[in-house]
C-alpha cells in the first residue's frame, strides 16, 4: 500500500514537472514571437544612459533567464554615428554559459554580430559597445542579444539617424 502511494506521488510530481517545463517553453516561444514583430517604439535615453521616455517592450529578459541577468536600455538612443552602449548585469554564477552576442540586421537584411561578451560566467557588470555605422542603415532597428547556444536572451530597439 505504501509503495503504491509513493509510486502515485512520484507520477504526479513527474507530470507536474513536465507540465511546468512545457509552460516554460511556451513562455520562451512567446518571448521569441514578441521579438520577431516589427519594432514600433524605443526607450529614449540621453548620452549618460538616463531614461527620458520608456518603452515597456524593450530590454525585457527572456523567461529562461529571468532573475539571472538584467539589461539597461541602449544609450544614447536615438543615435547618429556615435557609439552605443548597452549595460548588462549578470546576477548569478554560471547563468550565462559561453557568453553573449549582440546582433542586428544590416541594410541587406543579414544578421550581423555587433559585439560579444565572451565570458559572462561571473556575476558583475558588463558592457556591449558598438557603432551603428556597422549596420549601414537608418530608422528603427531591432537589436537582439543571444546566448552562445543561440537562445534569445533580450531585445530592444534603436533609432538610428
């Protein structure tokens, strides 16, 4: 009798774990779908990174990385030919395996790497820094941050003049 209860409880926990995993994957899939839509706004910032105007869709963290990493908005935004900075804070040891890559589509539609953080295994402050001239385009551009396995970690929009 006791062993059948243990077996039943084990089965219940297994099913609950599988359902939670499916829910997590669905949340991640929804996040990726959100990142795939045409950008419609951006967080306006000054040259020191202070937020002037908010966009709740930008620089959110993917569900699989919730509580492990934080991104501050790109600055300055809008930007012309200057360099852009995107601050990153890693909150947990070894939560980002193999680093992070910052990418965006250039004028030809090709996904280009703009900067890398090669080792982001330790908690602390990191920075992406790049020139928007690398993209050879103007207007509202979606910036993506991926882990080394190609999983989307965050995204935000940059207005290039």
